[in-house]
C-alpha cells in the first residue's frame, strides 16, 4: 500500500533515548565536505556562526511504497513532514542568524527531488558514503540494505556541537523545539 508521505499516521512507535548521541555535545566537527543539493561542497565544520543540521533517515516519494515495516521502526516515519516544518519556519530560524541544512545518507539525486517538490529554501547535504556518519559515530539503522541515520538535530556554532536533539518525536513538531531552544539561548 502506498502511504501519504505528507501525513503522519496515528500510533507510530515513539523512539527512546538509547544513549547513542551522548558523546556529541561539545565536540568539534570533523572536516568532512558534503555534497549539497545546490551542487557545492559544504564543510559544516568550517562554517562560522550558527548552523542547524537536522538529520533524517530517508524521504518518501509520492506513489512509491516505503520499505516493508517502515511505520513499525521507532522514529523512521516523518521525514517529509519534518522537512515541511523546517521550510514553513525557515524565516523564524533566520531571525537567529542560523543556517539550516537537512542531512541524510540518501543520494544527492534523491535529495534534489525532495528540495524541488517541497520548494525547500535550504539545501540538503548527502552523506551517501557514510563518511560524516562514521566520523561522528551518529546512530544508524539498516532497512532493505540501506544504512540510514536516525533522526536527530545538531546545533553547531563555528564547528562545535553546542546542542543535540535526540530522539525526536513527533518529527513534524520538532522545529518548535529548535526555535524554543534558540530563543532561550
């Protein structure tokens, strides 16, 4: 059955904190240039100022079924609604002088389709070879042969991780947590 990728179904399992991100706050990002949907290479470690890097497993596409059992994996479902929420609150994020990037292990071509379909005002960064994921020891899971990053958000200031949101649920409301944190900072 093909699901509506824009809507979160009821009764999704809630992800639990497995401790997989406890090592991240306070560390300096490794220099790992990532291909952006703009075609340029972005090294988040070298960016000055504030960067919001929201990480998601994979985007669904209208008319294409999700992997078998996708909705049963805690935290898997919701990448498109999450991207839409960051898009819809992009101007608010800009008020904090924050760069915004989405991040996944999907190919740049898959990510480019999402940027165009959803009219995202920010780039997505591809780590299809898992270089950044492995360097930071980000939590992942595997489904249908794909290694996917678990949903988390890194707030980076001049190359240093200053805040980690993990686990994230529900993904379509997470941008509100980010905005609240930035406002009280």
